[in-house]
């Protein structure tokens, strides 16, 4: 099922007159930053079996029914947004759920309507270690044998493909670039570009690339450096593995992010008929800089003052 653990949120009053907005409204006028459960992730779930939030999904938070409307970009990261159901009497209000405190609050509510909430992929040109060398991720095919970080050989079961037009998605498609030698041991061995939610494996932790941004050796790729249409790839193996991307351990697909958001989802169904469940590897996942161990912050030069607040580079 689609799930997301959040620590903070922004509530917008869309002012469209669809709700009562009357006295006694328990929801703050907006945009208003809130801390639903400070420092304690609070899962929201759609109760379905497709592992994503998508249009038509609903959640219940604090006894209020809310309907998924798409993703909203806050500080360069896409987060799920839900409108209060008309039955609540507060359907003027939309809440964006996040797992970080925002630096800046978008002044208006501008959803990427129809978007599914998942995003963890490799950029074209990423070299994936195989049993016969290193192949570009876009050249891999189902059945190819790739190498895991612990030296095993595993088969590619599927390669998810997703593309976006920057004029439509803007910063939602903005990836993170990890410069060569940013990590210990001279890794990656070449600049590595992944989406912000892609998990890199460091010190026994799975860490979203966006949480590693330090503004120098690890940073968001400027929108001006990206083509009009961007394409990303995600590799599925039998398990949730750590494979070698430009020599660096990085996660394979895990179904906490759904397949339905990929452009070639129909291909997956043609191959396997139904979606299968992939248990997440037994390693803690870090999605925000606030939760990074201090040793990693020091090693990567991450300033505590900038923690969680990755800026969008536009030039």
C-alpha cells in the first residue's frame, strides 16, 4: 500500500469556496507550517495494494478524510498533497505532508496534479557493474547479470522508465549530482546523477541522495543544465539489493515506491501479470539530513545549519 511517514506539513486555504471556512474551523488559515508529531514519523496510508499515492486515493488523518491531489514542490523536493473531502466541510483546505521542516513555503498551492508519489531512479549514462564489465543503465535488458556491493551476481528482472518535461514538472524532476570522489575510497569513480529520493548505501544505512546534499561535492543539478525532457531508469532485481552505480553502492527498486508511476508499467504487467512484493533490505533508511549520523555530516562537509534545506539551483 502507499505509505509515507511525515514529521511536518503545510496547510493551504485554496479559497475556492468549496468548504465552510466557518467558525470553529480546526485547521489553520494557510499557508501555515505545522508539526503534526514533532520528530516522530507518522505514517499515512491509502490502504491499497499498488504502493503509491495516486489520484483517487484517500487517507484519514485526525479523523478527517482527505483525497490525494498530486505532488507539490517544497524546497526542491516533491511531497504528497491531500485535499480535505467535501464531507468534512473543510474542502477549501489542502495539506502537503513532508518529512522535513521547510525553509520556504510556496506562496500558492500549485500541485502537479495526477502525479504518483514515488521517485528513485538513475540518470542516463550511469554505469552499472555487471559480470562482464560496466554497462550504461539505459543499455541493460531483462536477464542481464549485475553485481551487488557484496559481490553477488543477480539478474535484472525489470527496468522502470520514467520521463518528464521540465516545462511541466520544473524542480520535481531536478536530480542530485554526486561528484567523483565525494565519498571515501574515491567513490563514485565518476560523477553520479540520481533522483533525490534514490537511496545510496553508506555506513550500513540507505540514505536518500537529497539528504546528502552539501552544496559542493553533492548538489542539485541546475535546471539550466537539464534537457527539456529528462529520463530516469530504475532497476528491479529479485530482492532489494545494493548494486554498484559508477562504483558506488546504490539501491535497486523496492516497492515502497510503486511501479504504476513508470512510463512502461504496462510492460511489467505483460511480463509478470501482477505486481510482486519486495521486502526492504535490513538497513535503516535516512530520508532527511536531520537524521544523518554526525560522522557522515562531518565527513561530507554537511553544515548543520543547512540540514534538511536543500536549495533548488536554477542557474
